[in-house]
C-alpha cells in the first residue's frame, strides 16, 4: 500500500507541474479561438477549422507515434540498468520520427491536393490544408516526449506547450488588430504548432546529456539488436500507431464531416463547441501523461495491484470533475459561447453540452488506456477502439444530418460509452487479484525480459 501511495504522490507532483502548463495552454487556446472567431466571418473561420482538422489528421495518422512504446520498453531497460539498450531505443525512436514525418508530409500534401477538389473545398481552404500538412515534417516529437517523461522533466514539456499557446494568442491578437486575412491566421496557428517540437527536442538532448547517456563508453545497441532484445517492440509500436490512427477519427473527423454535410459555418460551430466542451480534457492530459510512466514502471516490476489502484484513483477524480463541468454548462452554455466566440455561435449551445458529456465520460476512464498499454494489452485496447470508432462513424453522418452540430457531440458520447465499457472490462480481467498471483507469486522461476512481457500479454 505504501508503494501505491508513493506512486500516486509522484504522479500528483508531475501532474500538478503539467497542470500548471496545461491550464495556461488551455486559457491561451480559448483566447486564441475567441479572437480568431470574432475576427473572421463564421464561414471563413470554418474553413480554417477544416484545414487544421485535416492537418491534425495527417499528423496523427501519417506519422509514427513512438513515445508510448519507448516509455514502456525504456522503463524496462532502465529497470534492468541496461544503458546500451536504453540508448539504442532512443536512437530507434528518432529514426522512426524522421521517417514518419517524411511520410506524413508527402502524403498529406498529395492527398490534400486531390481530396480538396473532391470535397468541394475552396482554393483558399485547399492551400491552407496543404501548407499545414507540409509542416508535419517539423512537428515530430514522439521520442523527445518519451525522453522527457522517463527523466521526470515534466516541467519542460509544460513550458514548451505554454510558449506555443502564447505565440498563437499574441500572433492572433496582432492579426486581428491589423484586420489580416484568414491565411495569416493559419500561418500563426501553424507556427504555434511547430514550437513544442523544437523546444522538446532541445530539452530531450539536454536531459540525455545530463544523465550521461550521450557520454557513455559502451555503444548503443544497433537497431537490429534493439529489435532482437525486445521482440515485442515492433508489435506494440504498430499496434499503438494503429490505435492513434483510429483514435484521431473520433477527435477530428467531426469537423471534416460537418464541413462536408453542413459547410464551413457548421464546421466552425462544431470546432468551437468541441474546443470549449473538451477544455477539461486539456487539463486532464497532464494526469494521463504523468500516470503512464509510473504505470509502466509498476507493470515492469509486476505490480498489477498498483496499476489497478492508480486507475481507480484517477477515475474517481475524473468522474467528479466531469460531472461538475456538465452541471455547470447545463445552465450557462449560451453565455459561455457568447463570451468566448460571439453571439453568432450561441446556436452551438446543445453541441457544447453534448461535447461536455462526452468529455465527462472520457475523464472517468482517463487512466484505462495507459493502464492497458503498460500491462501489454495494447491489442485488446485497439480492438475496443476499433469497435467504438466503427459505431461512431456509423452514427456521425446521420446524427449531423438530423441534429446539426449537436449531432457530432452525441455521436462522440456514443463512442465514449462503447470504448469505456469494453476497455474497462478488459482491464478488470487483466488486473483481478487472481491475475496478480499469476505474475507475482514466487512459484514462478525468474524469466527473461522477453518472457516476462509475453507472460503479461498472454
């Protein structure tokens, strides 16, 4: 029990550091959204929202999300004191980041040029989408993020994101004062997205140097040796990448679909309602980011009971916060939209409430996904996500046609319910007391790292 309390204290300390940066970033993001929505016509703002949604889709679907895999196996290497393997993993991650950035940028530009015509985007929207997609090449930060998490440099990640938000806020304010066109706002938003990657790369290199990883006498393992040392590495890597690709459908497909069905104006309403309704998600991200390295370390030491306890604590916190937000928005949603974006967007009040309910469900299960990944249950998590996303996509088109912008929010509620129920059931089966005995009892002989991972994934 004492070990679980220590783990929770570390998570709380790291989460509070990230929460400070997350709160500042959320305020900056809402401020940027408010300035941009008021400076542009609803149709023009919707076009910008469509371009950004496309770029985010390219970034997450076209690039390699390496940080989760690196944190898990990096924690195992550090637990074993294997510095050569750890540095080999980091080098492997940077290779993947660069390759993913190239694939994402090239694919995003080509698809954007072709799909823009088919979807009826204006020339201005196509140009913004293509330029935004090309910037993906410089927005690769997976390995840097993993390094900072593993070395407890949570404050530097928070600072990087806060700086990006400040650049977007100040730049948007200046653009509004100068009555700039939508292309200027798009460039400012894109610049803000580039800053975290650059800052985190510099901080990660410094963290590796401070930890003497870059000055070690033994050479890092080669890429082939890393794959041989951790045969499950590529399997988890591809699974988590497919997981991220599918998950992005539930995060940004709503704006794109709303633009197809209702046009840019409806897409703009969806974008604003989701941004405000999901604001608590930006504040919960620090807890999820802080809890995953701790869960990975606990799982590497076969302490599944600790993982289970952390999930329960995080879930209670998330459910309480989510319920409070929903009750508050039930009464003040129109006022919030008027203050945040202007009277033109009050029609989005039902959508805002629906997104808030979806966010509350997400907060209640915020630690389930990192728990499944840390326990080697990435495949089960991915299956649950695929099923929930399939339900979401089937519901999204008819829901927007029937209810407009609010239909996108209620489709997301359905997604959260499906995924939460399936993933929680898998987690309970993986962390029951009987499962603890299967890995913690002394009746089992010592196993290699590879065998231990196979035991947990079985």
